[in-house]
């Protein structure tokens, strides 16, 4: 596990493109183009500042270009059309911040533009290269045994307090006390125990308990402490004066995030800490630390050498600064009409928290600086740039900022947040407003780690438009608007009250930056709003994905004590894993978030929204999980099309090919979208027309399928599947067959393609060929068990990494998972084995085996034992329930970091199924362990688990067939494994497969003799008669005569006893009859052996079976489970099956369906000849344990007879279930 290659960021970047289809339909465009500027200067890495700045004799620096413009303005003014500075390809390493003042401004129609030369990508860098690496051979105090012999060292500027270190553009991990980010398992300082000193002028001392060693830790301030002061934010405090004897350290920080002088917040999480940047913590490859006193940086490379490695440390905190007049000059002269376009800005740093300057607002427990810093700025444009590997914020817009446009930039791998809008603290000054933040791609933020960082943060700024931004992988909120409570302003001069947050010197000035003299002392919750200046912001049509990844008490869209009137509308919120933590919501209007409008926001995640404000208006804000919410694709399509019409996002992000991809969201050539009916589809598909989507093929796809409607005359037409252009590589051909007027799924093989491609579906052979609803790709492999599954061949994953040798998977931490698509269990397997290496100190983690989602049905748990090391592999096994059929398998890791390194997985102990064709095996009541059955040489062997056959519902295995009228069951029971004195096996008549169905059984038990049991009414309690003792083998007979059931036994099957007992139970004429087995133990199965089975009935049951997916028409539903069932059955949706012959009528209706526990209670109406036609029955759906857990459910129906169109209509809520088949009987 500790030999991984540090490719985390590369891996993340590769998967950034998995979820949302963002297609740029036109070349990159800008809001405003000035290609006709009469005056142009050029800057090049091979230029010279003594040159004239022409294309053939360019300048060398941005500073010289700026000064040339100043000279031009001084001598002749700004020329018509303004001035453009073209920056040529190459890396420009800044030695100081590139600063622009009002003297550098343009005019409305004559802007000053700094931009990349067309087709080139210049890099503006604040880093320096670190070279001359040598291997550490001497004995250095504090070096760990793991690192000994593996470290390299290089010189850096003496006194440089390094916070980030990059190899070939990838951020490396600073050495840390705990090698993980699960902060609840870090060291915790305990309140009121003598471990937390009082904050004062000299900082704050902290005392460790005896088990923590402080030997060889630096006292010079190089070492920092990641401290979770409270569950919603953290500090990165500077640590000095380390005393290994007294176990004390001193914490220094000007980050005002403490709420008390001598305790950490008791708010469920205060006091967790992790020390970073010290040699005794450098214990694994990819880690580094510095000694600034000596001017040394130490690094442990993954491949044991420093060849071909570009090592960089950032040394500038700001790369570009635009600064106009401030309050002292009454904001008289601003920087304006300057534009930055097409530049890549990389490698900026952050400040140590003891170096933060006074006077700037530090409201969100993070470095308020930015790589691009705007202060006193108006009417400027930052468009089409990349800001990567940034130490604090990407773009900070503080104090005076008006009418600026931040458009179509990528901001990624940031120490804090993406874009910050900070005006002044509460008071009368209102000068930060009317800015546009639009079409930016903001991702992987808070890496300092300042984990409270939001992608877009607003404080004291109003009337801004935050629109079309794509945000993903954020530790806390996606978009945050915060302010100040009125009571804290009123109490600001009361020294007995705590106002906001305090730093380690007990100073809270910079937390809110209250403008005391401008504020009254009697503000109410309403009157305070006039002083906050954060009102009327518009947050519209943003996409926020994977939010709240580290901290608690927040949401994707968050506000607290801010100005009134924010409009949150049309945003998409999506999280790949469910929210799990304290006070975690999707839209979170925290205290005093008032008079907001929230409309048409769609959330694909668990948990709810929370509104703690007043007078907020909520209109159509659906939440769904795990199913995709209704309207999701439609809203995504709207956002995508509108963004594309404006020039697109900065990155073209590919759709995961395994998802169902709606055709109407594609790029279309000469086709159109029909929206008039119940589904949207592409039509007008003539010869040589095409549609295109950007798709991620992953590690390989070898199948293509589409839901199409093809008329008879076009069944010889076809669709060519091509890559990257309409004439690109042909990877498959879908030959179309007629479907009449209905949609059906048709498929074809494709070449095994991997990676990201534009996939073109080119229509051939006719005009108006087909209607195309959706398409998807088929993964390149189906695991046919008992085939071994190699761990590294996952279909999808969360958090793990492939080890450097490429044959194992490691870094399997709490909440991480592996997914393997299309595992065919056949008739079922009862065993699971993993080949794994586990360090002994990390033993005790678990791997849970789940089906079809990370939270899907649990079929087994493997408790991982130590093997003696990460590279010492052993096989470890567990029992799994005998799941059958085709499933996606998820291996979910829990219990802490470092579950193990995994080589392969194997399912074993196959369940055979050789039942006679007229018998079927059912698991009634979803036992934890799935039942199994085999039939060999006239003997039936049935294994069943389950809690019991008793009470108001049952759990057992049932081998049965349908019978009608008077019937009889005879069988000889030869053995039963004694798992409990009330384990049961025997004969049963049962009205349905429902767990609470009425029934009658005649069963044997290990210790309680022979029993006749029955349940008179569905859902009622059971009755019984003890029929005395028996000895194996024993013949049993159960006779159904009308509604009377009688029990008999025999020693030879010829001479029968008189009736041992009888009961009366009302049942339908058609019922189930067969052999039942229950272990009376949910965690262990029992096995019964039965032979001489004879099940007879007076009549052959009349059955009418309908496969759910065989509908003739439908509304709203979708196919699921590889097209073998129907799901997404929401209120108002329906299925229609035409010309169904109901003969003389049926009395019962049964379906095989799967229903998640939280969706039980939806209704299914059975109607004739229309969605409002004659209703013949209603079935209330019961939970089955998950969307993949299919069980039979039944209801009585009235005797509809004759030929009808049968409508299945879904009512009373979304998510009625996944449906396999329907049966009339």
C-alpha cells in the first residue's frame, strides 16, 4: 500500500469527465473580440525588453509591455480600438506580482487586452524550479525507518516556508502525522482536561497526551497543524516551541475561527488535529517536507530517483494584481477596461497563518488572498484562462469591484476556493456589486487544505449574477453567501460577549470587519439587512457536483445571515455518493436567510433541503436518490444548449458511455427533436444525417444499443457508429429492424474502444429512417462466474488507486469502493474470497460486498485480517448469500483507512439448480441468505434461511408450483439440519409470494414435533396445532378441499393416518403449492432433503403472463436491468399492453417487482382500455429491500373478461418499483 505511484491528480483529471455531457458546438468564442486593435505588442520567452515589442522583436516580460502602454498613453493617449498584448508560447516565471493600477486602464471601446497568441498556450508562473537533487546518505535526526535510504534532498532559498511542492505539474503530499483525511480519526484535544491553553498575546499552548511523541519535531514554525476547530471549518496553524518533555506546543494563527479562549467547539467535532511538514512524518513515497532554516527540501520519489522530474515550489502569493484607489481616496480612480484572455496561470503560494496581514476580511477560515487579486476594479474581463495549482483563491475580488465579468475560466487544484467576492464589512459602504461570474469550471478546491472553501464565496457583495458555472469536487459548499447576525453587531462593544471568531491572540477584528461607527446598537433581524450589502444575488443554472466532501454543516448551495432576495433557480445538484454527516443538506438556507426564491433546482442526491429563514418561496425543487430525478435530463439539456450558444464551458466534458444517453441532448445535423409526446426523441433522420456526443469509453466497450422506433419500409436501413467525425473510424453498424409504432431496444457489436471520443451515429439507407430515443454503450466484459475478478479491472471506483505495478488495488479507505459491472451469478454462489495484503496495524477493516450500487443490497462482509504487510498476500474468505442472475458488484470499504492491497476476488460454492421445469424457487420475505435448491435422482435438496414462518410475515425458501381448485401435496422428508429447535421444513399451500400472505403448512421441526400452521388473513397472526412426534423419514400429506386443509402422515406412503388436524383458510382458487424450508436463524441456512414429491390439483391453472418490458406503449418509464425489467415508474406514468385476451376473467393479479424500502406505499392500478378506463384492481407496493430485490406481490381483481388493452398506471408518488412481469390468474 505504501508503494503507490502518486498519480492521484492525473487519475482525478481523467475521471473529471465522467458525468456531464458538455459539448462545445462552435469554436471558442469570446464575449467581445478586439482583433482589429491598431496597436499590438508581443511578449516572448526569447524576447528582450530592449526590443520594440513587435512580432519579430518582442519584449521578454509583461512588465515591459505594461510600461510601453503607459508610455504610449502618456505621449498620444489610448489608440482607437485599444491595445492588445500578445503573449507567445512558453513559461514566464515571475519574480514579482504583475501589477496594474489606474494608469494602466483602457476605455470602454478601447480596452487593454493581455492575451495568448492564437493557437498558443503561454504559462504565467509564480514558481521556481528545484534542481540539483542528491540522495540522503547521512543520518538525519527524525528520519523514519521507512524513509531511510529513500530520501532525496535539494536546496531552496533559505527562509522559504514552502506550502506546496509539485512534480511534473502534480501536487505532492506534504509529510503528515496521519496519512489520511478522515479527520474524525485524527488526534483529538479534549476540553477541560488540561490539554488546551488559554488564547492570549503569545498564542495558545496545547498539551499532548503521553502516547504522542514530539521528538525531532521542528520549533521554527515550519510545522503546521491542521485543526478542525468545529465541524464546518479548519485552520492551518503555525506550530512553534515544541517541547517533547512536557508534550506541549504553541499554536500561532491570525485565522479568526475560535469561539472560546480555552476550549474547542463542542459542536460534535472540535479539537481534531493533524501535524504536517516535519521529517518524522515522512514515511511513504510521494511525501516531502522542508527545513526553511537550512534551506532544504526532502522528498521520497515513487520510482527511487529524480530523473526526468520537473520539481517546482511556488514563491509568489499573487500572480496578477489590479489595484485602484481605496477608501482613503474615496475610490476616486479605479482600474478599468482591462482584459485577460487565454492565459494559463500556475503555481502561487499561500501565507503562513501567523503572517496574515491585518485589515482584510477573513470570514470563512481561509487565506483570503488570490492568484489574481482585484481591488478597486470595474468593467474588467477575465475570460478563457486557466488557473491551476493555486495556493489560495483563484480570483479574489475584494472591496470595490463593480461590473466585472469572470467568464469561461478553468480554476482547478486550488488551496482555497475558486472565486471570492468580498466587499466591506457591515456598514454604509456598498461598492462590491453587479459582477458576472459565468461559465467557469471550478474543481478540486480546498487543497491547502482550507476545507471550508466554497467554489464561489460572497460576503458584502450584491446584485451579482452567478450563472452557468460547473462546480465539482469541493470540500464544503459549492456556492456560499454569508453575512453577520444582528445580535452580534448589537453586542460588539460588550466584552462579555463572543462576537464571531477569534484568532490565537484573541483578536476578532478581521472576522466580520464591522464598521462600528456606522452601525446602530438596536438592529433587528430585518433592519440589519440594509448594512450587509449581500442582497439580490442571482444564482442560476449552475451545476454543482460532489459537494460536502470533507466537512459537515453545509450544503451545495448555502447561505447564512445574508441580505434578502437571493434567487436560486434552475441549478443542478449531484453527488456521486450519498451525503453522510452532521447537518448536511443540498440547499441549506441557514439562519436568517430570508425572502429568497428557490425554483426549479433539481437534486440527484439523498437528504433534504433545509430552510431556517423566513418568507422564502420554494417552487418545484425535486430531490431523488438513487434514481435520477424527473426533469434532470431536460434541465441539463437546457443549460448545455444555452452555454454552448455563448461559447461553451472551458472544458468539453464527456458523458459516461455506460449511462443511458438521451439522444435529444446531442449535437444534431439536419435532424430535429420531437417534444410533443410522452418522451423526447430525435426524428427526421435522413440518409447521411448524424448526431454526435462526446463519450468516455473508459477502459473498453464492445457493444452499442439504442431505443428506436423503425417503420416497416425502413427495416433495411442502418446506423453507422463512427469515431471523432462523420467519416471517422467505423466501429460498428446497427442494422435496423421494424418496430411498428413502438420503441424497442436494438443492439450491435462494436470494436473494443477505450478512452474519450466523439461518437457519431450516421444514418444510412433511406430517409426518415427512425426515431431515436436514447443510446448507451455496453461494457467490454461480462464476468461468467466462477471466473476470478482481477481487482485492477474495475469498471468504476471511488477513492482507490491502482498500485505502481498495475496488478493490485490499494489506498482502500473508509467509504471508498470498487465496482465490477455485469457479473453473472447464474443460479447463485455462497462463497467469496479475496487475495489481499494487510499490514498488521491496519487489521480489522471490512470489505462489504453489495449489489448494483455502493449502498445496494448487502450480500456479505469480509473482515480483513493482518497478513504481515502490504505486500504479503493471503486468501481470505467469507460467506455470501446465494445471489442469482446478472448484477454489478460493489466492494465497499469501511472501518478506517488502509483496508488492504487487493489482488483478485472470487465467488465460490456455486448453487446448482436442476429443478423440474414446473417448479420454481422463491425467497419469501427476502431472507438475508438466499435460498437454493437442487433435484437429483428424484431427491429434492432445499437450503433456506430466514427468521421464521410465523407471526404476521415470513422468511423462508419455497419450491412451488401453481395449482387450481382442490389439490394435494405428498412428500417424504428424510432429514433436516438442526439450526434451531424451530427450524422448519414441510408442505405448504400459499395464496401468493407476499411475505404476509395467508397460508397453510404441515412442517417438521428438530425439537417440537410435527406442526400444522396457518394464517387466516393476509398480514394477520398465525395459528397452529401440534400434531405430535415423528421419526425420519416421514411421509407428509396436505389436502386442500375448498377452503378446508387437512394434515396426514405415514411411515411408508401407503398406509396413512387419519386426519391429524385441519383448519379453514379462505384462498383464491389458484394458489401456490410446494416445499417450504426456514432455518429460524437469519444468519444461517438449514437444509432439508425431500423425495417422493407429488403435487396434484383438480384443474390446471389458467395463467396469463406478461413481460413488463414487452409494452406496446408507455409514458415516463424506462427499461432497467439490461432491458429485462421496467423502472422509473412515477406518478402518472403508465404501461400499455394491447389486445390482451382475458378469456372468461381472472380473480388475481401478481407482479414480480423490486421496491426500495423508502419508496413503499406507491399504488399500481390495473385498468382496461385507457389510463382512466375501468379499474379492475389496485396493488399497494411493499418494500422488498432494494431496487434489485425482486419479490412477488399480489392483489385481488374483478373478473374483467374478453379482449382488452391492459393499462398499468402508477399512482401516489415517484419510484413505484422495478417490474419484471405481470400475471393474471
